[in-house]
């Protein structure tokens, strides 16, 4: 009876020690679970840049519009404006053979606040499907530390030189209008002319 009690006690102590050792390991894994935003990383190895390939150029995507990429086949930087015209972004990274890894920032035009800017990472593979066919970028992008999870494919344009500045919004386009329709600069309401409603518009005939 005493021997059985001693064995039971040793089993309880062993279970407690096992729980104490495994719990600290389980907590970080739970913290990185899907509910906390899992980081996605593309496990890729660079290959040789295809013969006749050059990272420098302009690439078109049906979602991200024209990506103007300036590169010496080692470092690269560029800018784009979405086809919807509501956002523009910048990117910079390092190329190794046919693989380009980059960081990016995209901004909503005319917007302010936390949701107006997004940042993340991504990658491109430089490909030539067949000799004589257009060169393509096949890649992905992710938010934050992720560099995968969302596709970004683009076709290289011929006879187009990259001009990153051309896709950035000008001063007027990037300005956020926070005033009301009847407010002047300075926040004061524009006084209404009582006779305005009686005036005919330019396109309407004057009353007899």
C-alpha cells in the first residue's frame, strides 16, 4: 500500500514537471496563431536572371497599374499607381539573379488617418515564358513582416522608360478637403446671397 502511494506521488511530480517545461514553449506558438496575424514567408532560392532579362523597366498589372522600376540588376526602387487611381506606392529592395525581395509602402490619395498608409514586404521572380514573348514578373506581397499571401504579377512594357515620379500625386491631387461645401478657407461659412436662388443658371433661359 505504501509502495503504491509512493509510485503515485512520483507520477504526479513527473506530470507537474512536464507541464512546467512545455507550457512556456506553447505560449509563443499560441501568440503567433492565426488570430494574432500569422507571418507568411516565401521560401525561395534565387536562380540565374534569364538571358536578355533586365529588372529595369515598366511593368503593367491589372490591379496595381504601371510599376516604374529603376534597377542596376542589384538594387531596385520603384513606384506605382493603382489602376483605380485611388492609391500610389513606393518600393525598394535587392535583386539576386531572377529574385527580387523588397519592402513597400502604399498610400491612399487624399486620405488621412491610420488606414491611409499600408506597409509590407514582397518578392518578384523575373521570367521569360518563351523566347520572343513578353517578360513577366511573378510575385506576391504581404502586410507587415509577411512577404507572401497576395499575388502580384505584371507584364513588362516595351519601349517605355521608368519614371517613378510620374505616378506620384501632385499637390492639388494629394490635398485632403476637410471643409464643407459652403465653407471658405479659414473655417468660416461662406455667406449665401439671397438673390442666388432667383438668378437663372447659365444654361437656363431667363424668365420673361
